[in-house]
């Protein structure tokens, strides 16, 4: 089992949450303030670790997931712009999460100021709350 940080459509109410359904929800969390947050075609978000001088915190959810589930159910459906990486949470824990590939950073809208995918979507007239 491993902790998985979700910050987009994998969260409760999201389009791909069914991939995590049945796995323990560990709570709402926030990343350490070292990430830039991007909207990819307004379909899903991605985070990039930029260090503490340029970054912000990103809201998300934490799940306990079997590594086999990541391999078989979660990763095959992830967009090509994302890859599995390590994310630092505000409390200092390091967990797995999907991150934006570094080469994608300059191709997408920076939404770091929104603080999270749900807040960004709500500000743009789209809400999908759990």
C-alpha cells in the first residue's frame, strides 16, 4: 500500500474517481508551497516542482492505494502529459502523485493562484464537488 496524492479528476466527484473507488480516503491535504499548478486544456491539472521560491501550495486528496492498482487501473488511463512522481505535502510527507512532465510546463495555463483544481473550476463556472 502507498499514499497517493490526487489533485484533479481522481478526487471525489471527478471524472476518473472510479479508479480509486473502494480505496481508503485519508483526507484532504495540501502540498508544500513548492509547486506551479497548470490546467491542461481545461481537462485536468498538473503540478511541477519548482522549489520554494517560485511555488505555491496545491489542494488535493490523499488515498491509500495498492501499487498493483496504480499499475493496472490508474496509470493506463493517465494522459501522456502526466507521469508518476513524488509530491511533498505541507506536513513534510513525501507521497506518490501524478505530476506534469517538465517539458509540458510552458504549454499550459498556469493556475497556481487558484490553489486547487476545484477552486479553479468553480471560478470558471464548472463545479464537481463530492
